[in-house]
């Protein structure tokens, strides 16, 4: 007859010696304990971690132990589901033998796979970003490949923009020139301009004053009646 209690006590002592820093007994009846499992260090010393709680069934190891994830760090929900599935599979394969060490070892390997997957995803994302940056740089350097279709499309847009610009300039010129008349237009629209100059001369002529003192000394001039004829043109002659 199998002594389940003795087998459980012997395994418990062995587990405590293997995992002294991560093993904690929670209760003795029924026997319940936790083991914390940590992955190897990944990129930037990052790790993933899970604390497993085991409870011996009465007829363990002929019956599988009860297990649950007591706590976890840096794991996705899908990762924890995979770990629980893995524990069930390993327990079925090792039924009839003490299996805690086997279960913990399987979880340890799974955590190392997860940390490797995280590292690979980050490397792939980094490479993808680098490729996208290189492709963007090439596109910026090469420009757009000219085809008949995109050239005709560009030409149509260009002609439309030029026509709109021309119409805009014409409207601006019309608005800026509105209200400005030429000299002829001013003369035709204002009939007072044809008599304005005459009126100005008449106004000026009526207001001219003559200084009579300028002519008072005319009698004192010695003008010879029989003298030579006075020719104003002689004043401009250079001859003696």
C-alpha cells in the first residue's frame, strides 16, 4: 500500500533544498506551497516571472496536484493561459510519479521562450522601422515616377491653376482701376473744363495793377530825334 504522506513529505524536503529562495509553505493540512519561477534575463535585463501555487491531493502522486498562478510579472494573458495548459499536459504525462520539479522545470523553459519571443518581436519591429525609414528616404530622393497618366493629370491641374490666377489678377486690376478716368474722359464728363482757362485769364486780367512811377522819368531821357534808328536786334550783337 502506497504511503502518500511519506512520498509528499520527501518531495517537499527535496523541493525546499532545490528552491530555497523561492519556496514558501502556505499550509500543512492540506500541504500547500508556492514556488516563484523567473526567466533568464533578456534584453535590458528584462525578465518575466510567475509564482505557482501547488496543493497536494490526498492520493498525490497517483492524483495530480492542484495548481494555480498565484502572481505574475510582465506576462500577457495569453502567456498565463499557455502556462496553465502546459501544467495540465505535464501532470497527465507524469501521473503516478512525484512531479513538482518536472512541472516547475517545464514552466521555467516556457518563461525563457516568452522572454526570447519578446526580444525577437522588438528586433523585428526595429528592423521594420528601419526598412520603412529607408524606403521613405528613397521615395523622397527619387521622387514620383512620371507616367503619361500622372503627367496629363498634373498638366490639367497646372493649366487650371494658371487660368484661375489670371482671372484673379484681371479682377484685381479692374477693381483697382475702377473710378479712374483718362484726361479725355474727364473733359467729356465735365463741361466746365472748356471755359475754365478763359475764366482764369479774365480773372487775372481784371486784377493786374500798374505802377505809374515806373514811367515818371521818361521825360528826362535825352532822345535824339534825328539819331540813328534804334534796332533792338543790335543789342544781341557781339560786334563793336
